[in-house]
C-alpha cells in the first residue's frame, strides 16, 4: 500500500530536511502539505522533482507560509504548469510580488487540471492582479482564485484609493 496523504505542517523543516523527506515519497502521493516550514529554494526544487515524475498523481499541494519568494516559486511553477493532476495549490503568505505574476499567469493558462489557487496574504498589487486575471480568463479548469489580503487597491488610471 502506498502513502496518499503526507501532512508535515509546521515541523520546522529546513530546505535540506524537506529535500530528504520529499525524495522518499513515490508517485502515488495525492496530498502534500508542507505549510509553515521554511523549505527554501532547495525544498521547492525537490517538490518540483516530485511533480515532474511521469506517474505523479499529486492533486493537492499546500505550501502556505513557506517563505518561498519569487525565485523559488518561479522555478516550481515551470514544473507545475506541465503537471496534469494538480487540482489545488495553496501559495498563501509567501511574500510573492508582482514579478512572479507572469509565471503564475502562464501556469494558470497552461495547467489544465488546476481548479483552485490560493494566493492570499502576499504582496500583489493592481498590475499583478491584472496579469493573473488575464491568465485566468483563458483557463478552462480554474474555479477559485483567492487574492484576498493583498495590496491590490487600484491603479492610478482608475482613481481608486492606493
């Protein structure tokens, strides 16, 4: 019997520890929760390696509050956009900024299985939200995009409060 759900939430995992653990998981894993750990770029790369396996069945990936930042997430997104099984991704509270929005938009557009993307409590602004919504407009599978608790406000062109 294969493990289907691994929940490692808030275990003080380091990038090295994350990598060592993720390497032990096989393709039958359906749910991976690494939230509230500092997995870093190295940990994000190990998750990308898992997702890129041809027989990967992962459906739910929770990386909330892993302090990924734009660079680590950009590398991970290039793999996620090709995945055919992921339905739910939580990337909330990762200090993500507008600079990662083009990669997020490409992932939303290219990934045909993704249904829910949680991006709350990041640093997205008006321009980033527009870029994300452009990718969303072309998606056939997305049902939920959570951008709450960001700094979207409004751009100068529409006169909304900043």
